[in-house]
C-alpha cells in the first residue's frame, strides 16, 4: 500500500508538519517541519493531491505549497494577503478557486488559483457573515457556508464570473435551531445529503441537498453530547469515512470523539459511541483507505492515531506522537 501524507498545522509553533503514514501498520514518521509566518490554522489539500493550502492568522494570509509525489514533503509556492483571519480554507471542484471563511472578521473571500496552485489576490469578498466558520463546495457547483452566530447555513452558486463568482441561492440560507451554532459540514458520499456539526450544542443535523437549486431540507437532528456530561459543549471537527458509512465528531470541552453510523437505506444517523481522546481535540482526518483516524489535541500537543474497525466503525488506540505547539488541523488525501 502507498504511504499516505498526513499534515498537521501548528498555530503555536507557526509551522506545518508533514508526516508519512504507513497504511499497513499505522506507523507515523515525521518527514518535515515547514515554518510559515503567522499562526497556521486550517489546511486543505487539492483534489489532485498536488497542492496544500494553508491559512495563517496574525499576518492573515493564504499560502500554497507544492506536494512532492514521493513522501508528501512541501515546497512553498507563494502567498497572498487575506481580508480576514482564515479560519477555514476551501477549494472549488475544478481547483481554480480557493475560499477563506473568517470567523473573527465575519466574511468570506475568494482567491483565484494559478495553474501551479499559487493564489492570486482576493477578488470577491462577502461581508456581514456572522462568525463564518467553513466553506464547503459541492461537485455540482455550490458552496455552503455555516455562519455560527446567525444560526444559518448560507448557500451560494458558483458562477464563471471572475469578479463575482458567488451568487446567493434562492432562498439564500437555511435556518437551524437558535443557539446551536453551525460550524463544520460534510457532504455524503453521493453528495445528496449534507451533515452539519453544531458547535454550541454539540449536535449533528442531516439535510437532504437538492443539487438542482441548492436547497437544504432538514431530515434529522442528533445530539452528540456524552452521557452525564453537564459542561457547555464546544464541538470542533466533523469527518466522513471513505465508505460513507460513518461520521466522526470531536468535542473540545469533554475531550471526546463521537462515532455515528449512517444507515445505508435511508441515511438515518445513529450514535454508536463516545471515546476519550486528546485534550481539546481540534482537528481530525480519516485515511483514504478508511483504516486509520488521526486526532490532534490543541492543548496536549500530540496526535493520536486510531485503528478503525471496518464493520463497526469504532476506533481503537494504536499510536501517539508529539506535534508542534497548538495543533489545529489534520489533513490527509480524501481518496
């Protein structure tokens, strides 16, 4: 099996760490520590695995790095200023456009990407998006943006216009429960459903998604709070297994990992377990083969690797390695 590149952004030590994951035995090897100016927040690999994008706070910039084909080490290509601190970095299906959602600056910005992946100057900036927390694209040309403070998910159509590539859908947004705080979302394997993790009540919403008009229809809401836990929730990351059968979500307050099964017939969600994990788990990723799950602890400064049971989807501890200071995001190839 081919070694898998695994990237960790470390805000405190201002670097991206490139690990190599051996999918046969779960061995993790640190291959590179790449310093970047500013606190490194979110990472995003392009679908072709050739470019890694990174958003940095303090200097507020979007960076692009070329991925070497052998061990996944990185070479800086360039950077451009961002109009807001990049909480989340997304990319269009054709790899010609990048998106930055800024929680602190309440905005969404688009950036053209050159053929080699280098980002150009921000072109289209949308303001008044209260606590925008993600920007997730759909293969049919849609972009979903959870706005945590407004309890809405904004929906935009991607258009060919270079100056204004985002057009609000009709209706332009869907409201979620007041006070739930939509944070991160993923599409199902067939992209007919969208799953949204809500930060403030640690819940998961399942929507039907109509790719003809961009409309979201709520089908189910599922609480992910650990039994008996009375602390205020602080949910962080949501990931889908490559099989499309399981979802994984982290909560920073309880330092737990929630596992959710997806029914193959109707897509109904069922909570199947909670597991203690790294302290204040912020980022997480599943390997392309679906065998391994990596979780980083923002205050433990470590990365834990779990073996995933292919039948039940449940994790078991396998490996643990130190990272740089304040790891935020974990990124691996999607397939």
